[in-house]
């Protein structure tokens, strides 16, 4: 017994580190954490942006006890969903006419879409499995999603047969983001322990790693498709926002807050800024997560919005 105890410690440490990285990179925030009794009614009209910006930023928050979707403008906040289940991971359609999101009104998560004011909710993907983390095709003709935290799939609305993306990738993968400029996508995948960012050729179905070391995740293409923002744990063990070229070159660290986790980047419509979440815990189900805006050229960061508990998964249009 005694001779084996020291050998087990590194294994435990590695497994713990992998679990922490999975909580943040893999598939966080499907449901609200169990935090006891629900708070009283939430009045989002009292929430205001702390910094000026143009456009509308979608996000999710569990301020009313379960995850709901909100829209933030420089004038205030509008609550787009209001129900007893979890509505998560909102994404603007390319033309801004619809919002895709994941929700679990029947227990498991499915993919839905709604109008920008929260009306006209309709199911896009409904199966007994969990479908989360949607992303629209650049022309709006279909949508990709993560099934069961394991595989990236897609449907085309004209002929809604499901297609598995990255068929050559045998391990856990998902959180896919389409390039607006080329027939490629980027996704988060697991090789052994930890996560990396991979590039997917949509024509051949072949994937290739853009990062290594098991400490990177959540790629998002810039509006012109020339840059990928992503999250990396390489520098501080918590997570920072980085950027790189679509071929994986020119990796550059953008945020440097070593005491907090910086996650879930989303580009501004002009591609000059990034909205992201900064949190006090490794898991989005714990601690306080607030929205910030990063100026890509100057690396300056300013607080955007701190009115809601666990403001997560922003998407900017």
C-alpha cells in the first residue's frame, strides 16, 4: 500500500486537471447549478451597460434561478426567454433575423430558434439525446450542434438529414464554428487528456490540430474569417483569450488576468473588439462571471456589464 501511494498522486492530479478543463472547455452551462431556493422576480430593465458599444450582445444568465437568454444594447437589457427550464447558448443567424439556442423543456436539450424579440420559438432539432451549442452555416441554410458532448453534427434546412461533421475524429469533440470566408470550420476536440482546437475541411471531412498540449478550446472566427479567437490555459492555468490565423500560426495572447478565467470570446461586427466572460471559478456553474470588451489592437479591456449572475456565452451582432 505505502509503496503505491506516491505514484497515485500524479494520476489524481492529472485527472483533476482534466476534469477542471472539461468543465470549462468541454460543455459547460447546460443547466443552472443547484443553488437552493430561486431568487425573487428579476427586473432586467434595471441592468445597464457599463461601457458604450454598438449593436446587440446576446448572453445567458441564471439570475432568476434558471438559465434565460437576454439581449444587451447600450440602452439596456431585454429578457428574451422566461420559463421554468434552461435556455442556453444563443447565436445570431447570419442575417440577424433569428436566434438559435439550446433548451430543455422536455428534460433533454434540443435546438430551437426564435425572433430577435423572443417570439416565434420553433424547434430545429429534437431527439432523445442532448443537442447543444448551435452555430449557423454562413449562408443561414443550416445549423451545426454538439450532440451529447461527444460529436459535432449538422442539418440543412432544405433537406434536414443529419450529417456528422469531422467523421475522421473518433474522440469527443464539438462546439463547432464555421468560417464565414472559406469552406472550413474550427472545433474543440479531445485527444487524450485535455482539449485542443482543430480545423475541419468541410469538403473532405478531414480535421487537423491547430493547437497542442491539451489546453485550448472554443474557437470563434472573426467576421472576415482571417483570425480565430480561442481560449488557452497555457499562460496562467486559468484561461485567457488568444487569437491565431486559421492555419494555427501567429498565436497571440490577448488577455492577461492571471487571477481569473477569461472565456467564451465573441467578435464585434467590425472585428476590432471581442466580448468575453471573466470568471472567478473554473466552472461557469460556480463563482461570478461578468462580461468585458477587449480592444484587439491595444489589448485594453473594459467592463461591459455586471448586472446578472453568471452572464455567459455572449454573441455580438
